[in-house]
């Protein structure tokens, strides 16, 4: 497998082509942004942590039969992934009241929800990724009824697996964002894509409630690097070079 030209650079990752048209390389940067790029910074070795954390979570989900774009870890910052066409809908899964939902509904953060809430956001930077409803997704054709139904069912399965996994390492999975994509060259096949990492999740220590995720950067709480490292340490994923 040979690394070829850069195809796309996002806020936290870069995507490269390979000599196989169905496979890409996903490179994780240390760049951090928040509020749709308004706040910018870097978090030392975030790219390494997110690469290793995302790879491990994808592997766990793959093992229970969830189709994922992840193929294998290449090195500290790169993973081989299957090429997908990203569905332009971000799914946020909430187990605990926090973040934008707390703000929007005037609620205090921290209340456990009686059952998970699934929210959809339309992926459109120029519009600030607005919250949308199911009918927007269907009527505007961002996903088909079959795809959306599959995504909803799959998100609930993923949530059960991830809640248990994180609880086992003393972490409360408060909320997180998932993206899905259509596999290149395989009509009708949708897989979990992008990443699951401290950038895309709220992770609170189960006993102290300490935040171990990107909110430390968003809210200037300090200890950002340490929080990312702590998640990697508890997950047992460590860099090959450090
Ligand atoms: P929110 O409370 O700001 O809507 O975020 C909900 C979850 O989604 C939180 O765990 C962070 C994650 N998220 C992303 O991964 N990317 C984003 O662009 C946003 C807004 C949230
Ligand atoms: N990922 C988004 C941004 O880059 C928002 C966030 O994570 O807060 O701005």
C-alpha cells in the first residue's frame, strides 16, 4: 500500500489517496478548533491520542458487528480507512444533559437522561451545522429512509457498547458525535466513519466528574494535554514512539 496525494484537509485531519482507489489514509493533526473554527489552537500530541483512541473504538465496534470505515492503524498519526462518501448529517447521541442542548433548553449540565437522545445536525460550515429534524434529512435527500433507519438503529447499538466500555475504565460517556458514509463502490452499504475521540465526545470521570475531553480546550479549563493522555492511558493505547 502506497501513500499518494493529499485529497482533503479538514480542521483536525488530512486525507490522502493510496494506490488502491477504495482505500485512504487518515492523518490526525494536533490542530484544535472550536465553535466552527472561531477558536483555534494546538494540543500537543492530540493527533496521536485521537488516532489511537479512534482506532481502538472502531476495532471494538467492528468486533461486535458494526460496519466501520477503519481498516488498520499505520503509525502514531495515520490509519488506513475505506473510502466513503460522507453523509452530510452529524448524529449527536446524548446520555446526559450537557453542551448545546443544556444551553438551548435552559437546563443545568449533568442530569442523566432516562433514555438516549439522538439529534441530527446538517453538515454545513457556512450555516454553523444547524440542528435539523428527521424530515429535513429525508425531504432534502441527505439520506434515504432506509439509510436513516439503519443509522438510528446502529447509533443505539453503538451507544450500548460505548457506554459499557467507558464505564469499565471509569468514564461517563456524556455525549458524542458520529458520522456515517456510503462505501465507495458498494451500492447501499453505509459504515461508521470519521472518528470517535476526546475531540468528538464528552467524557467525564465517573467518580469526580472531571472533564477529560475537548471541553477543557473550548472552555479554557487548562490541563488539556493531560486529559487527552489520561483517556489514552485508561484505554491502554500508547504511542509507539514515546
Ligand atoms: P454540543 O453539545 O456542542 O452540540 O456537542 C455535542 C457532542 O458532539 C459533544 O460531545 C461534542 C461533539 N461535537 C463534535 O464532535 N463536533 C462538533 O462540531 C460539535 C458542535 C459537537
Ligand atoms: N469541531 C468544531 C469546530 O471545529 C466544533 C467543536 O468541536 O466545538 O469548530
